[in-house]
C-alpha cells in the first residue's frame, strides 16, 4: 500500500505541474471572470444549432421565435427547435446536453493528454502543423458523420475546436488588429502568409504581470504572425522570440521575458482575453458552418445530439426456436413506427443487431423507418447449433452502435455462449450509460430440460439479471405465449422525455418499503416490479398532510393504478389525475426483486465521473473506468430541461438502498455542479439527486423533485489509464496504446483486450504489478479495406486475483489520408432575365443563373450541390469537360421576388465551395440575355473577389469560395 501511495504521489506532482493551465481554461472558471474552452464551444454550438433550426423552419414555412444572441441555453435552443404553439409533450434535452458535454470533454482532454505537443496549442510558431491538425480533423469528422458514427465525430470535433480556439489566445492575431477569424486555418488549400521566420525576433522583455507593448513594433507594422514559445521543463527558445508566459512556462524567464497569452483575464495579455474568447467563438462557428454544409442540416443536428426522441434498438436471437419472438418484435416495432411516424416522438434512429450461433451482426442502423421494417421483416428463425447463443457479442455491437444513454432490448430464449464477454459488456454499459432490458422467453424452462448443463445455465441466466441491474434495465422472464403482454415496456420507453424517479434492487430479497416524491412536471408514471412469486406489494399515495390512498397487489384495478402481472413482471400504470406528492411502496418478498418508477418530464440531469488536476484552475478531465475503492469520487452534474431548477443534494445510493453517501455541492453556474464524495467504500452505487424548481409562478415556494440515474457506479481497487498519441488510424496501419495499471497489491494481473470490429490486436495476457504499478502496450490494426469514417471501440480490462476488475474504453476513427485539399470551383456561363424596379411586379418576372462546377482532374469529384439560399428551382446535370474532368452544370431559376441565391458544392471528402448570387434592379434598358465568364481570385483569409464585369449585366454575381 505504501508503494502505491508513493506512485500516486508522484503522479499527483506531475499532474500538478501539468495542471497549470497554458490555454483557455478547459471547463470552468472558478473566479467567473474568464471564458473557458467549454464556454466558447457551447456558445458556438448553441448559436450554430439555433441558426440551423431557424433555417429549417424557414424552409418548411414554420415560425422560429428564438432570439439568437449571447444568452442562449441548451433548453431554450431545444424548445425552439422542436416546440410548436400547440406542443404539449415533455421535451428532453439530455441527449443535446450530453453531446455538448462529450465535445467539451474531448476539447478539455487536449490539455491533459496532449499538453506538451506544441502544435495542438499553436505554441512555438507551429502554424502549419496546427492548421494540419484542424483540417485533417475536420475531414475525419465529416467522414464519421457520413457513416453515422456521431460519437467518434464528436470526439474529434472537440479536439479540433481546442486547437482552433487556442490560436486566438496564443498568437498575436489580435495584436495585429485582426477582429475576424483567420479563415485560412480551416482551409488547407490556402497559404499561410507572413509567418515569422525561425530567426525573426518578435518580442522585447516585459517584467510586469500585465504586458501591453512587448511585441516588437516592426512585427506589428509588417503584420508578421507569431506565437509564444512554451516549455515546462526547459527555458530554451530561439533568440528574441516571444514566450507564452505564466508561472509554468520556463521560457518566459529567459530574455525576452514575459509572454503574450490571453488565456485568462489575469494572463500577461489578459486585457485582450475577452476579445480573444469572442474571436474563438466566431471561429468555432465558422468551422461548424463548414461541417454543416458538408454533412447537411439533419446530420449536423444529429452530430450535435439534437433529437426529439431516443433510438429504437433491438438485439434479436434468430435461431430456430425464435419464430414467435421475432414476430412479436416485428409487431411492437411496427406499431411504434406507425403510431409515431411524423410526430415529435418518432424514434430518432433504428438499430437492429441479429445474432445466433456462431454468427452475430451485422448492425443495421438507419433513420429510415421503412428500411428498418424491411430488415426486421427479413429475419428468419433457423439453425443455432447447440443451445447457448452469441448473445453478448450482439449486445456489444449494439452498445457501441447506439448513442449513449440509449435503451436496448434483447430478445432471446437461450443462454449466452459468449459469457466471457460479460466484463466487456459491463464496461460498455457503464461508459455509455445505456440501459439493457432482456425479453427472456422459456430460458429457464429450457434450462431445466438440460439438467447436465444446470451449473452453467444457472450462472449465465444470472448473467442477464446482472447486466440488466448494472444498466438500470429489466430482466423480464415470460413464456413465449405471454411475450406480447410485456412488450408494452418497449412502448413505454419510446415515449419522449422518460425519466427515472426511483429505482432499487434487493438481492438478496427482504421485505422493505420505499419512498419517493413526484413533482408537478412528471406525468404518465409507470412502476415496474420484477421478482418471482410469492411477491406482494402495497402502493400508498399521500395526497395531503392528513389524507392518503392505498392499493394492494390483490387489486389489479384500484384507486391508484391498473396493473398486470405476466411472468416475473408487474407493470403498474397510475390512473389518478394528480400524481404529485409523496408515494410509498411496500414489497414483501424474500427472493430477489427490483422496483423502478418512471415518468415523463423535461426536468432531469446528466453526470460524468471527473478528476481534478491538482493546481489547475478549472482543470478537470473525464475519469477513465471505475473510481477507486475507499477513495474520493467527483461528479460533474448538469441539470437539464430547466433554467430555473437548482440542486439541493446529491447522494451515492447503494443499489439496495442500505448505504447512502452524501456529496458536497459546489455550484459552477448554468445548472452545473461539482459534487465531491469522500471515502467511497466498495460496492455498486447509483446517483440520486434532489432539487427544487421555481418555474411555476403559481407556487409560493419552489417545488421539490427527485431523479435517479439508472447506470450503476462500481468501485475498484485497480485503476487503468490508457492514452494513444492519436484518436485516428489510417486503414492498413497499426496504432500503439500504452497503458498503466495502479494496484494496491503486488501480484499478477490478467489483461483482456476486446474491440467491437474484430480487428487484429496484440497485448500481454498478464502483467505484474510491482510497487503499485504495471505497464503494458496494446496494438490495434485497422484492415486496409476499412471505409474511411469507420469507428472502433477498444476495451482494455484488468483483473486481479480477487476478481476485482477495472477497464479503459477508447474510441478510434479509421480515416483515410485526404489528398484532395481543394474545394469545388465554378465558372458562371450564363445569366439571363431582367427584374423590374417595382417589387409589386416581381412575381411576373424570372431570372436564371447557370454555372459549371468542377472538382478538377485530381479531385475526388462533386458529391452534392444544394441550394443554401433562394426560393427558386435548382437542376443539375453532368457533362464531360475538354480535359476529361466531370462538369456539373447547375441551373437556378427563380422569380424576381427571390433575388439572392447561394449554392454549396461538396466533394467526396467534404471540401466545400459556396457560390453567392444577387439580382440587382436596373433603371436603364438592358438586353434580356447575356453570357459572362466570371474570373475569381481569392486572397488569404479575406476572400477578396475580382470579377470581369459586363457593363449592362442584369444580375451581379459574387463568388465566395471557402
């Protein structure tokens, strides 16, 4: 134990050094004065997302009332994007907030895992290298989105945003009086000009805490671009060069001393901090716009996690005995699709994973309900070999394919042949916070018929219950003939904004009672009780301080609820109008059972395990794997769906409710709270939150509410840290992932490495912990044939002799090297039509705009041309050019009431070109038809355009190429 403490002390010292921030603070500013990477990123995402929703609403003829300003919130944007004047349904912002959090955490991770890689921060005048990180990252995001791998896209997007944002704090762009984004940073085909040479002096010394005039006058006069040098271990830097500055930067102690960073208001150039943060927001918006154009509006919103509802995800056993189960899965999914198609509660995507023995997959993932219907229609029950099937392999695919916090339904009548994947699946459940509900038909009846396999059957049957419990789902055990009576659970979960009010698992079972509070925002409450008979219960509602009603399990239809009992499931649907108040439920059973209370409400919370960097200012990063047994646990909790609610208490609740650990709260503003727990013992815990909501003006005091997270938090005496030097892999290449294990005991540790794509890996099967640590390296090889944009999830699991397990989960993108760096180009070949002076006559006149668009001989080819602005008609055709290149002819025609047009051309790797046209009113007679060639030159960053003019042209066209 002493050895481990010494190692952890060393790690703490290193993290303390690295925690001294040398960029915009990553997540939160505790003094409230400085903007952080999280602030910058969230502002940009909210503004761009709101703009996309506004444009979609305009194209569909709908009103959009949100004022897009500096005061947007997640809930405001979500409501504006999906609510209508007649909307009455609860709207969840959980997925939107979680997606933003994922991007922000990936952004912040650059400061912990890539802190000393200069180009990720534009230190040391690494402008070419920093720009390469941005443009290659943008290509990776676009490739991910193209294959609907949005989680991988968010991970890369966060990293790219960090580097882009650091440019405005670490360079002298602002000091050069530049107040618009440097667009060349997101365009690899544009030259970076006027960069400081390696021997060019750029600064003079400044010994004050705040420096103003330490950049050389000659540098400013000539508009030379430079950035500060940074090093935490050595003061060495080229002669005369600027430093980053700050206490951790040793180069700032060498002449010329001082620095030029604008990371916080207290930084050496902190007087420009607010301007740098504003420019970083604008630059991030520009980057997001480029991605939006490349991937289209709806996919952009999916990348941002903006959705009205969750996915519908089925994992289905297709062996010979599953005909009835497949038919029921088909029936319930078709009913959900048909009843919700075109409504706000239509599933945002559909995922289907078949499995049998020995095969599993492939994953069918689509937003098209008819494709899903066709796929499930094609499932047939056949084969299967011996009794157990590859259930966990199919579930693993679903967990890595579905968005985080999804609910996955598994249909099977067999035990798991691949039960060795239990720890991998558990790790994925915990890291994605997804719920898994098992629909088990005749499993235990068939088990009894095979007495020779009783031992394995018992253990793997319990496996399903364990996984359901770990995820907050249910293990429903029924006969095949009764399956249709329990699939209402699937319909319940497909409703919008489902929240967990309370959940408990008693294993071993014992008679107990449970209390929970229902607030006014909750509707359509449903209670699920699972457990074998004999099990009885009594439900009590306190409708006032002196009045209550109750209903027992002997009353299927009573004053409080209607319920059904099928197999091991009791489903209670509350039928009283006012469900607000204190509720109690008494359960009498000595066998294991579970109680789960859900409802629909916009008010909820999301959380993440984080660890603070000692000495840092707002320096948090995501905690990998499970927290340490007996150690401290820190959560970052964010309220969702309300701008008026506050948190009053957060508790770690042991699954059976026998142990409660209260956390200390620190409000960070904006509905964010840092929650610290001390000395968390071994066990399985869930996060239980209580708060107050003052949203109703009719109440004299705030209303109390409670919510509970579904996924369990397990502690471990091991910890695993793994970090690759990149999150991208080229097809046909191998990446190395070093890992470190901390253990409180010396001994042999078992290492297991799994990935969801069955790619080739190498790793040690065991490592020896000496002095509290062990190290190893995993390699992962992506096949050469893999499509660019594919993602792969790697799980590194470690187990000690006491069967204590911890893990690290890493996601990589397989991205082909992009050689097509230039966007499509165009030549306007014909403009015709005259628009009248009077707007009252515009509808009677037409104008036409014809242009040729090409991607060059060596380009990847134009993939799409879309109308970004204009109410006219766009038609395209393809012809062969004189040099053999493909030419896309775009013809736009509109009435003179629509006098502006913007076309966006995207090539096959996501490079974007945008063409702007504007009709002008002529006051002198003009020919009705003319032909003009437009010659375009673009200057770096400014997009300056030079056109050859025809004096009597009826429409003036300007071209802006990104």
